[in-house]
């Protein structure tokens, strides 16, 4: 799944769990699905972060440490 799709599904799951209309078994299944999605999203975000750090490394610098800057939307 794409990142955006995963985030949307996690929001749907959170809403279903908040409304208290799901059975205990269904709630457990939804929670498990949400945790799996959260792990997948975390891996993807970590990968993207590493990629950005690599892109931020100054090519004219001999320093192999990436330059990191705060993300500001």
C-alpha cells in the first residue's frame, strides 16, 4: 500500500475503534491491522528520512555526515 493509503486506513481504524460499535473480536482484529500498518509506515518514513539525509549531503564536502535540517511544511 502507498503511504497515503496506509495513513487513511489507520484513520479509519481509529474511528471504528472510537465509536464503540465493533465487537471485541473485531476491535482486536482492527487493532492488529492498525499495528501492522503503523510498522509499515514507520519503516517507510525511516527509509525516506535516510534518503533525504543522503540528498542533503554536500557533494563538495569530504564530510560523509549528512546535513540535516528541520522539516518545515
